[in-house]
């Protein structure tokens, strides 16, 4: 299975997308100062990126792949 993790760091906040099984989707996590503030379950990576753009102003192009194939 292809469990990828994408991330953007801004100041003390980490925005992380973790891909789960296709039937589950992908999670967008908001982590500030090491504490999980919010998480959102979306159908796929693209929806997580769109949500992060709309809610937090995170550019679609700013995401980096930080982990792959676990």
C-alpha cells in the first residue's frame, strides 16, 4: 500500500496530509507547537489540499512529500 505523507511548515504550525486506505481517504492534520489542534477526513489528497488552501491559505504547490511506502 502507498501511505504517503505530505507536509507544510509555517512558523510554529505544521500542516500534514496522511493518506490512508482508498476506502478511508486522507487526513489533514493541523499541529501547532507540537499539539494536534484539528484533523479533517477528506476523500483524497486533492480535497485536503483544497481545504488547507480555503481555510488556512496554504498554497497547493507548497506541499512536500516527506514519507512514502510504509
